[in-house]
C-alpha cells in the first residue's frame, strides 16, 4: 500500500505556515502589491517571533536596520520543509523544471507524495530542448497535475537498478521491477495517462520522445512547450483535475518569478549526491498571480 502521508513534524509546519498565509498574508496581499514600497512590519515582526520560537533567527532585518543577517545565522531548512513552506505561502501553481538521469526510488516516492498532497497544482516541465527525464524523472513527470515536454526531449527508461550499480539476482530484480511497474501504473491511471506505456518504461526500459509521449493514446503528457513563457500562456484558464479528484482552474497571467539560489549546505549535499550518481535534479518554480508572492527555489533530492 502506498503511503501518501507526510511525517508529523512536517505536518505541523505545514499547518502553521498555512495558518499564517490564510490569516495574515492573503488579506493584505493585494494592498501591498499596489503599495509595494511600504514595509509590512506587523507581518515581519510576527515571523521573527515565530521563527525564533522554532530555534531559528529572523530572515529579515529589524525595523530601521538595513543590514542582512549572515547566512550562517539563518534557519536551516530541509528540502521537504522548504517545499512545504513555499507551497503554503503561495497562492498559485507549482512548477518543477526537470532534467535528470534518474535517482533513488525512495526519494522519488517522497517527492511524488509531496506533489500529490500539495495544496497547489504541480506542473512538471522536462526542458530545455535536449534534456531528459529518465528513470525517477519519468515517475515524477507521470505524477504531475500537468506534464509538459520541450521539443527534442525524452522520458522513460525507468527500469530499476541497484543503488550501487552492482548486478542483483534475478528474483530480486524481478520483484523490484514488478513493484515499480505497479507504482507507475497507479500514478498513470490516477492522472489519466497511458498505463500500458508507463509500465513498458519500467518493464521494457522503453523511452519516448516528446512527440511519441504526446501522440500516444491516451498521451503520457499534457502538451509540449519550448519554454516557461509558453507554458504559462497555455496554462492560463486551463482546468486540471487534482489527484483527489478536485477540479482547479489555473490563472497564470500577470505572474512574477523570482530565482533564489541554493544555500552552501544544499550545494554541498547536491555535489555529494551527484558524485554518488544517485540524484534527482530539479528546479522548483513557483508561479504567482496578483494576490500572492511566490519564490523560485532550487530543489535537489537524492
């Protein structure tokens, strides 16, 4: 049985952040969008106290002070906690810019679980042209509310292998393949994607170009786009069905995207994961509308 629940500590963080977003940010977001030079000190002071109570320090300067806190004094956020906080503070849809040769299956399941339970719809974009979403990347693409590929990209080849790269016995290999195939079939069926081709990507290591993925019946992806700008154009007004069956209409006009680089610690861990050849590389993009403030985070799971 697939467990889509998140751990209790993360669940508490999600509830706290969502409460702040609903009761403090949402009511005043329009005002501060129209009066962008004003500083919301009530909100900043509240967040300072909240973050301090969780063992961190303020991520913003005190009133009247211009200097920033040194990076070493800023609160340490794990990938899942960071994704939850950004998701709860957002009022739009989440996009994952994906280019990966694959990664650990347990990490992939954790990522997919967060995507499925995300309050915001999740868009996965395999790009730019020439990129791939193989193995674990294929599973993440299947799980998205909206799956998009750039021209000249490919997905698939998701047959599981040992983390060490060493051969395993036939019985273990067969069990791993059968388990993974059942997993991708469940995701494909829930998303209305091609169940048979999803299973073939695992059992037969099949891979698919963007055209093959789009022209399959039913398709493996929703549409093709050369870049994020075109994705936003095609998404605007589009109604998607969430994993739980809810229908959500996306509004992606008048959006703002801001890029935030990984911390030194995250870059260090990413380098280790890459060296072990067991990584899933993705950039987390949050697309915002006029009522919310979203950020773009670099996210890497291994």
